[in-house]
C-alpha cells in the first residue's frame, strides 16, 4: 500500500533543506574567518593594527549577525528555523514514532523506533516539551544578536544611551546551537545522520596567501 506523505511534513522537509544550506554557508564563513585570524596572527611581520583586518572583522560580523538573525525572523514571508519549530510545536501530533520508523527503508524498523525514543520522546508522538525547549534555547542564544542587528545594522539607534554590545564568542555560541538544532531536525524530518554541517572544501583555498601577488615596482 502506498502511503501519502502528509502535506505538512512535505513542507517541513523542504524548509529544513533550505535552512540547512543557509547554516552551512554561515559555518563555512566562520571557518574561513577563524582560519584567516590564525594565519594573520602567526605572521610576525604583520602589524597587529591593520585596517584590512579590521575591515574583514566588521564585515564578517555584520554578515553573521544578519544570517543568524534571519533564523529567528518570524515574518510569514520568511523561511526560518524559528518558524519551522513553532509550526512543529503547533502541529506536533503529525510527527509520530510510527511514521518516523516507517522511513527507515533500508534498516530494521526497530532502529528507527529506537532513534525516535532517544531524540524525540518515549510517546507515540514527538514530545512537545522537547520542541518548546529548543525554541526557548534558540530565542535565548540569539536575543542579543537580534537586538544588535536591529539597532546597529538594519537601523541606526536614535537613543544613544542604549548600547548593544556583541562579541564574536556570542556569534559562535549561537551558530553552534543552530547547527545542533538543524542536525536534530534533519534527523526528525529526513532521517539524515549529520555529524556536522561544515561543507567539504575540495581545494586548497589558503594557497592565495602563499603566493605574493603585489609587485611593488608597478604599484
């Protein structure tokens, strides 16, 4: 018998794929930025005060803030992780242990049932308290980032007494949770066993820093 996929699950599957791609891009940007910092720090010939590095940091920070804040954007025209999670919360009865185990086509069904119990609850449906906690954790870790985006990037804050400070560590912490949640809900919706979302880079992108390209005599 052919079982039709519930429309909501089909929708969520598409959304989690788009969200996964967005988070993977952010993680790749993070990797490149941190590696650039290591390369610059290791070169004793470079001045520690450098306008180019300041420029990179400012633009990296702005791009990451915008990208992370997008995942907690609740506007109806946006595909975001927070909207997906809240939709799952409202319609949690659609995701059942039976449906989840049925998706394990090439593995014993019992493995699917065990994975569901381990990650999503011991009942017949996904445990709504798990989803609620993920929503709460996501909003908490991105609160300052969202405020920073609103007052310092998307809009200029008129109230000069309101200072929203943001560190690169807070950005890293938020991205780490986003990665964790995307991996979790990829498992739920697509039975995908991601260990991380960092894309594979199949060439030596650092080569650009090993070959001098400025000829001082022609500058």
